[in-house]
C-alpha cells in the first residue's frame, strides 16, 4: 500500500513549505487515535451542508487541511513507520466519516426538496384568465344584430376623410356655423379626421341606388373632452332610403331599436333639432340609465341622456349623391356607441372606456 509513509520525500517537501508545520510537535500514536475519534464525532454530528463543508476543508483541504499537516510530520516522527501507519488509519477514518456524512446529508437534502416541491392535488385549480370583449364592441355587435334583423347590412369607410364627404356633400355650406359644432381635427393637406360616420352614408349613396338600408359603425374624432365626451369615440350611422319612407318609419324604427337595446322601461323622447343633412331633424334622449331618470352628474341632473341624432335625409343630400329626391326619400340617424355602453353598463365616465383598466373590462361580460 502506497500510503504517505512510503512517500516520505513528498511529505518532507510539504512540511518545509509551511513554517507552522515545521514547529508543530509530533503527536503520539495515542493522540492520533484520539484525533480520529474526535474528527469522526464532529463530522457525524455536522447538521448542515455548510458545517460539513467547513469540516471537510479543515481536515481534508488540499492545501492546508489537518491531514496534510500531520502527513508532513511523518519524517519527524521517532518511529516513522508506526506513525505513518497510524496516520493512514486516521486519514481513512476521517475520509470515511466525511463520505458517510455526505451521503446522509444528500439523502436529507433530497427529502427536503421533495417535501418542498410536494403538490397538493386536492387544492382547487386556478382558473385561467379569460378575456372578454370591450363594452363598445359588445354594444356595437348588439346594435348590428338588431339592425340586421331589420334587414340592414353593414358598411364601413375611412377615418381620415375629405372635406367633401364629411361636410360638403352632407350639405354643410362653406363657412356655415354648423361646421363649428363638429369641433373638427384637421390634418395637413386639407384632410380631416371624420367627425361623424355620416360620410359613410354619402359613400354608400354615391355607390348604389335605393333601396338602401345600411348601418355604419366606426371611430370618430372631435376636439372635445369631459365626463361625456372623449376626443375619440364611436358612432353608428343608420341610413334607410327607398320609395315612400316617412318620419313614421324613422320613429317606429328607433323606438323598436331602443326597446330592444335597453329595457322596456326605458323611455325615449324626440326633440326637434337641426342637422344640415336632415330635414326635419330630431335628437333622441333616453332615460339616463345611471340614475334611472332621477338626475346625476353624468346626465347633468336632467334624468335624460342624449344618444341619437336623426332626421329625414335632406333632398339636397340625395341629389348630391345622384339619387332622385322626387322618387326616393329616406331617414338617417347617428348614435354614440360609447354613450350607449355607458348607459347599458352604468359607466359614469366615458374615459374609463379607453383607459384599458382591466377591472372595468372584467365587470362587463357579454
Ligand atoms: N352625424 C350626426 C352627428 O354626428 C348625427 C346624425 C346622423 C344626425 C344622421 C342625423 C342623421 O352629429
């Protein structure tokens, strides 16, 4: 067996390298045996990986471990052979103790890991977060469904519009104050962000002849911002043009629509109004759904909420679009989707619709 006892020269070199080892007294054989027992006891009782590691370094550390120091004393021993054998025994006992404790600590560590990773299969599962449609989308789809059932189809148009479609063909004369009421956001090169979805009614009439029944949902823009107004909002425009269409058709259609979209208790009132492209014109208010008519900040304490503009299409507009006003008549209406969503879901501030606050979206489920 090639123990340190037989490699005396190596041990001697190691010892010369360390001043401490040179001066240390050479222990007796009994002392070596006692050291072995002490080491075994300390190692066996090391409670943590860290204290085991500290013992390993102090005993078996490659550079300055206790074993290395003792090995360096072999050449100095009176009986080198006996000392070498006792040292080999000590070394084997320390190494065995370290290995045994290592195995045991690994077992304890593995058990702790299993315990920590234990899954309680009896716990209730976590529900996945399910997305929902935005209130404005919900309302838009609902309105589309109502009008589809009345024979309407859906038309769309661009958000960046021409003055002609947004104003001129809709009978807004140049410099007429009615243009002011639209708080228009202009873009360079004379174009503008559409202030209403009415340009889609123009585009539809230019493209085809009656009978026409369309609704046009979409985003619109105005320079306006308060509890009920946002600079970007949504409208649905409705247009019905055919032979013999009357104000009675307009009223009946809108009343049926409001009853279906809101509750049967929801009242509608028609107020005479003015739009350049309809004559006569009416604005439609419904019972404020936030306060149910009692008055609240959202309805400015009137109990009513304006949701619709409407009227009989002005013959001039029909004419502008190449439709014979002597043969055809029609009605149009435009409503704010956001207003409807606020009323339907009791949302008092229009801005909360556009703040992407999940709490609001979670409360409104289709
Ligand atoms: N376009 C009008 C607006 O936004 C609403 C409207 C549409 C009124 C159709 C009458 C007829 O103010």
